[in-house]
C-alpha cells in the first residue's frame, strides 16, 4: 500500500514538473509566396521590352540584385540594363525582343526550373544563335548543357555562373557544325533561368531569329497550336517538324492535323521511324492545312520532345519562329500592351471566359465556345487580359509586326512556393511560473 502511494505521488510530481518546465511549440507555420521570375534583356543587339501585368510590379536589374526592389511605374518597361528579376505575381510577365526589320520574338518571364529542353536552332555556318544562363541567386550556380544533333548527343558541358550574373555562349560552341540542334539544360545548383535565341544569317542577309520556348520534359503526346497556314496574299510559309527521342530506344511518331474543318493524319505522317538520340526534321510541305491557324498533335511510341519551325515570307517580312509544345491551363493573365495576336485554343470542348481592359481602362467580357480548335483575334488596344477555362484548354498565340513573326505558348510562369517560418516560443526562454 505504501509502495502504491509513493508511486502515485511520484507520478503527480512528475506531471507538475513537466508542466512547469519550458516548452517548445513545434507547430509549423508556412509562408506562401509566388516564385521570383526572370525576364531576359537584349540579345544580339536587339531591343528588349518587358510587358508587366501591373505598373506596381516590383523588380530589380540582375546587375543590382543586392539592392532593393522598385516599382516599374509602367506596364511597358524598356530593359536598358540587361535581365531583370521580378517579385512573384500570379499574372505573367512577357519579354519581347526585336531586331529592326530582321526579326521579333517573345517569351514568358519564367521562374527557375531544374530542367529545360530547347528544341530548335542550328550550329552550322548560318548560326548566330546564343544561349543565356541567368543566375538570379546570391551564390554561384552551375548547369549541365547537352546538345543533341542529327549525329547523336555531344559530350555535356558543365557551366558555372557567378552570383547575380548572366553568362552567354554561342549555340555552335555546344555542337560545332551541326545542322539540327536540341539543347538540354539541367540546373545542378543555384537558381538559373536559361534562354536560347536562334538567329540565322546567309552572308550579309538576315534570315530571322526566335527565342525558343523551353519544354519541361519529354512526352509521348505533344500538342503544338497556333501554326499559321496563311498570312494574307502573296505569303509563303514553310513548316518543318523537329523531333528527338532522348532515351535509349528507337521509336515512331504519327502527326495529327487539327483544323477548324477537320482532324486527320496524312498518310505520309502516319508512322515515321525515329532513331534514339538523333534529331530528325520532318518536312510538312505539300499538306493542306486549310486557310486558318491550325494545330499538330504528335503521338509517339517513346517519350519525345518536338517543335515546328515556321518560315514566313511576305512582301513586308521575312522571318521564322520555333513553335513549341503546350500543356493545358485553367487560368492565365498577362499584359498585351496593344499587341493584337491570334490566339488558338485546343481542347475536346472549348469554354473560355475572356476579360480584358483597353487603353482607356474600360473592361470587356467575352465567352469563347468551340470544339477541337478555336481561333480568336484579340481586339485592338487590349491591355491586361485574363483567360479562365472551366475544363482546361491548351493555347498559344502568334502575331506579326514590321519586324517579323512571333509565337508564344500560354503557360503559367510563376507558381506558389511554401517555406517554413522560424518558430519562436517565449516559453523556452521564460518559465510559465
């Protein structure tokens, strides 16, 4: 009986002592923010402009990364000091690069990703293309870049980028002499955004230029929308499909044509053999694509990456664009700042709500309904524009200017990232007594 009483007393004392001792609160508090994004600056002496979703967006030049962010004050920011880093925003920023009367191109300002595939470019005597590695972190970063060509892969190169620095290299330095190039960039450490500009010349004549929008990973089903079939009278368009199976197995691909009037697989594109790790170009000449923008769906027996090179000649422009794969999206917003692209939506059932503001600030609304594919011309003077799809659609846009033709996939550039906040518990420092 005495032992039982002593045990009970010891237990009660232990409970009180535990209560009076300092305690730590281990509950985790998460901080959620949109990821930082990067807009590339001028490349090959081009004019670079960032189209920001709001004039209040905070940014800083890469060269002043240790300094504080500042407000843009405008939705149209001329990038005179190179690449910029932006505070995260759910809406996209766009970067437009132009070389007067030679070419124009566009890209989403992306967050850093661990892996990127750039399907396009050449490394022969015509190549003036460059690769830009932008390290938006405060420590040294490193990437591994591997070029694939018509002859297979080239030995990878390890590239170190100092903190808060942009490092550039010519495309032909990765695969000298190659006619067909696919570049695979893997970030080994740090926060790096990569950009590839394919610019080509023939003697003193500029053949055009384009930023190649990246693909995140190979897939057995790839959709490429917003391919132009005609651009007015006396226009000439030549399209070529570039395909790479980066794995170790050979495979085959079939190419489905999606137009507003029909969907079909041409006999010559029904079962095309491809060798593993060899870049292949497939001509799309002689195929009837109709009289409006169309889409391609490429299905493969093995994972692939792919894009379409579209060469455009009109009485006013001579340029080309690399049109890359897209993924379904449910909502996206960005600032067009007066651009008037044709946007192509692709889905089994298309149901998209569109809201935009014009130059005077007036709001407009429209619902787009269709099946398989739908082309919509953006009205003049559109500024901030928002698309919301109930079931998710894949989309891209294309437009022409006095400088050339540009293509942009609709893709989310910034995502929400979570981080644990430091845990502070005053009870650890002072007893509850």
